[in-house]
C-alpha cells in the first residue's frame, strides 16, 4: 500500500474502512463518518501521550557521526535507545549504515550541553543500548526538545517538526513515536461523538519505536511500555459495560494499555501506572476492548497481529486488498480502519 507522504490539510477527509467481523464485510467512508458508525453508549478511548523529539544527531568518542533514537524512559535518568550509523531519515531504516562498536562508559556527544553515557550494551543486539544523560529534570527536558527532532522514516516528503507528530489529545511527553490513530480525531469530531452520547476518555501509553531496521530487534517489537489508566477511564469503561456499550480503542497502544492492565488484574481494569510486556496476537481474547480504530498495517507487523485478535486474517487481507486497490494510503499519516 502506498504510504502517505505528508499530513493532510483536513484530517476529517481521511478515508475510513469499516471492517465488520460478524458480517464478514467492509464499507468505505471518511473519518467524519465515525460518529454514525458507533452507537449511543459506546466508549472511545484515546492515547493522550505527547510525542517527544526522540532522534538525536551525535558523535561517538572518535567523532564518528551517528544517530541516537530514544526508545523508552526507564526512569532514574536512564533510557532505552537504539543506535544508527552515519545517515538520516532520507535512507530507508533497513538500509542505514551499522553503528560503530561502543562499550559501557563511552560518551555520545549531542551538543555542548547534552551528552549521553552508555550504561549497557545488549550483547545480542549491540545497537540496543541503555543510556543516561548528565542533565536531569527540567534542564534535561529543555535540552531534549532543543536538540532532538521527531523520529521519522524515508517515505515522508520532508522533515517533520514536533507539531506534526502531536495528536489533539497530547499531554505528557511519553511517546517516542506518535500514537497516530488519534491524529485525525479533531475536536469537532469529538464534539459530534459526545452529542450522540458516545463518550471519549483517555489512557496514557508510551508508544515506542515501530522499526529499527534490524530484523532481530524488530521481531521483538513492541518492547515493554509504560501506561497509565486514570480512575475516570476505569469508571467510563464500567459505565459503558453497564449500558451494553462497546469499548473502542483508538490505536494499538490503547489496546495494549487496557488489555495489559486487565491481564495484570485477573481481567479487571484497575486505575494506576504500570509497565506491560503484553503482545496481542491472533487467538488472544480481549477482556476490555471490543473494537479498534487503527491504521492500515502490513502483514507480519505486530500491529497487524494485534488486529487479528479482533478479526480473522482472511477478512483483513480481503478488506485491506480492497483498500489498496481503492487508493487508501498507509503509515502514520495515512487512512484508517475501524474493526468493530
């Protein structure tokens, strides 16, 4: 499927493919049609994580250029990160030069004010690191935003700015890549949902990297990720259930947060912050989520595996083949599907 090269000027014009597993059918529409495809009492759950600029140009101790991409905040000043050799987003991730061989204790210089020290190197995947920064607190966050740029890939037509990678719900900067399923849900659309007695609530989930270019690492994606389920969302889910409404997750990260939380508490949704290593695959039986609003993901990706927990792959393949033949666009700025 052709990748969307840039965000559309009008998100509500993005195409929306409704996939109905119970009927074995699909229908074409637009994002603006979403309220009419849901029913009063349904609950829409978004990911309100803001996207931080997680890509940094740096040099190693021998002044060789490299790129450091943050993958997850591990707390206590440490970050999981992925290292790339010389080059930038213009080159396909899988074609990027390998990074230099580094060791714990080596420093990566990003700027005169920002350096990262390598704390750990994954022995099975040397480009996977744990790093720490000399700065902390507000000084660190200011430096990250001053010197970082959004993670992006070669299918895009130009360099992204931080504002290109934010959804309307962006709050805490937890995500290293945009939780893109929420991007086209403009506030006018949210108002239309609420006017139809369809409630909208949020979780925060630290959306991670979608690709590293290393097949062994990519096969292990997604990594364990942090999430926070607020009490209001727990109450909203309980209210929807009491009214026989459906819980619709906006994006695979929301599925992972809600189902990861339920897996930790014997099928119950409990408010609080935690880390989930849950990987939703075919055969998984969701405890909380009834449907998913998501991008159009390719076979073999972890996102596509997750969708197969809500619809059989044969139906997804036929529906997505129709979408491709009809000119739908893929990737983070592309069109959407609603599996419900």
